[in-house]
C-alpha cells in the first residue's frame, strides 16, 4: 500500500517542500529503507520511528518491506524533521487514517523513542514554503508553534506526541490552530535590557554613534582599556530604528535555521548584536560546513556585528568580510551546492591605540615603540579600513564625569533623531533599489546628493591636502557629512557638517599615514 504526505527541507534560509512517499509491501524479511539522498540523521530515523511506534501502542509492519522515498530525489535531505511524516506514512499504509489524504498537510518534527515530538530547525521557513505552494495546514512541534504561526494565510497546529498527530488527522475539528498577533509579538520582543544613559561621559563618542546609526555607517572605536568602548557598542542597537515586521521575520528565519531561536519568543524583535571572539575562524564568521550554516555576519543581519580587539583577529578572517560588507550577502560554494545568506549589518569595531593600550593617554605612560605601534595597527588591512566610515577616539572617562549627577540622554531620545534622519534618506532614495541609507550611496549619486558650497569646497580641499586623505576617504567624508546634515534637517551640506565629518577621519593621519 502507498501513502503520501509532505514535509519540508531547509536550503540556506529558504525551505522547499519534500513529498514523503511510504510504501509497505509483503516480504519474507522485514526491512526499512529510506531513499532520496538522505543524510545520516535521516537514515537513523528508522530506529527512532520503530521505537516510537511500538512505545505508543501502534503496530510496526515486521514481516513487510517499508520503503520511504523523499522527493525530489536529486536534492540531499538532512536533519531530523522527517521523522514525524515518515511515521505517519507508515501508519497510513496500515489504514490508521481511514482513507484520509494528507496532501493538504505539511508535517515537521523529530521523534523521541517514547513518541514525543521534539523541535526542529527552520519551522518558519517551512511555513512560508507551504504558503507559497498553497498548502494551508502545517503541523509542527509545540516548541516551534509560535514561530511558524507568524506566517499569515495558513493554519499552524502544535503537537506534543505522535498519537496526538494521528488524532489530529483523524479528527481535525477537535483541534484549534495556534493564533498569534505578529505585531503584538514584535512589540513585546522589541525591549532592550540596556540603555545609552548607562554610559557616563563620552559625549563625542555618543555623537559619533548617533551619526553612524543615522546613516548606517560602519564605525571604529579607538581608546585605552576600560574607556567604555564595548559598553558603547552594546548600546548601538538601542538607537537604531525599530525593526519592521519584514525585518523581524527575515532575522528570525536566519536564527531558526541556525538553531538559536528562543522557543518562548517565536519572533526576534530587537536588532541582533553579535560579538564573536577574536579567535573565530573564517568559517565561523562567514558561515560554512559540509552543509552550509549561517555565520556571525548573517546572524548579525539587520543588526550590529561588533569586533572587539580588531587587530587580534586573524588577517584572513577579516579579509573575508569584504564581500558581505559590500554586497549585503555572502555566498558559500561547495562541490554539490551553493548557498547565499543575507548579511546586511552595521559593523562596529573597537581596538586599543597600541599593544599596551595607552598611546596618547594623558595620565598613563605608553611603553610601546613607534615600530610596535605601526606593526600593531597595520594588522588591519587598508581595504577593510576603507569600508569603515567613522573613526572616533574614546578617551578614559574622568572621575567627575563618572560620578557626576548630570542628566544623561536616553536611547529613546537619540533614536528619535536617528529615525527622523533615516526617514529623510528613505524619501531621498525612494526610486533606488536596495538603497535605504547614506552609507550605501553609489558614486553616481554622490555629486547630486552631496553638493557643497564654495566655502565647503575650500575646506575639503585643505583637509585632503593637509591630512593626506585618499579618494575613498573623500567619498566617506561626503557621505558622513550628508548624514550630519540630515540629522539637522538641512537640505544642503554646510561647512560645519563637513568639518565634523573630517574630524572622524583624522585618525588616518595619526595611525595609518
């Protein structure tokens, strides 16, 4: 007897439907074969299915040949999400479902030996794939229910065990689909545990963060140990614009595929903040593996990737970031497949000014020689540095600022100005595809959108000649000055905007000239 149903497999962050065909035929020696390019986890499902059926009181066809085909057969299947549909297919071949046709269902779930249904990766992507194919009913483990129910236009049912899944098929009217309010979930999940008012002093650094967030500019914080570089960086997401529902769903898909999604939340509402250790490999940063998984640059999509102690990262690890910084996506190629992951993030980096950390500090003596300092900072390649728009010094906080009672501006207040500047940029680039902030401005728009007065021309020329800035630095200055003007609702770039933007490039001369 032949029985068919559907499941889903994840490819990158997208999912495609898999037709699960189960055939049970007479045989002198019982067998259980899975075909359709299954990986080891899928092959091992045979033993899980046998034990789950027996421990739940169902009969397993001992003296019969069970053949499971996962179609399309030319694409490799991996993971344990096929356990539940295969087990239901075996039951269907034995007449458990009274002639029910399961073509209107997509099943996902890993089985435990006692018949319990465990969570799987990529449930949100699977629900989206089901909707695209016009299948309205998606049955998932209870832990994945809120995640999958975010998708509109389908019914998501949560099951805890194999018998419950069988009951749902036989009597669907006795089960209610999981219902969630995606907008309410997003509002509940969009609360940050930190705030910019936690940081005392550092007014110039806070201003630089505001400019960086307003134009989506990459930023480098340079200062001695204990100055608050990491503390500042962790609060960058709190002043970025709130996530839209589309951004939240896309970010949630990536974390779901990576197995990092919190089951209780179901939707990521805060912008990701990823801070990998400097010992990370290039595969860990970009993504990789025999079956590619997203790396840190993709887990930071729509958020912030923070690289602390930037010169301590291996040079080859930093160099692989150039593609995602430019393109907003990363492509991982293997012999059998090629996968693309989104990676549109804001890069924030921090470093000491020298190996000991006290070069230029007025209160502590630096013991590093000029050669040591040059060798230390030269670990960062020029091409990567050219992709960082803002370099800002973060000096040690003075005691009076640290213990002062002055009111400190909150993240919400700064975010209001950032959001207003972003809205100005969205209106400016409305006709441009994949362009939403000044940092992404292409050269063809630079002269049009960053026109400056004769006084500004003279100021910029003097700065480039005296500081020895490159052509790339010239473009960065114009983009940053455009953002500063947007923060002030200024239609044109004034000399004061250029002057502030130039201050954010003086480190080119100090360290890298």
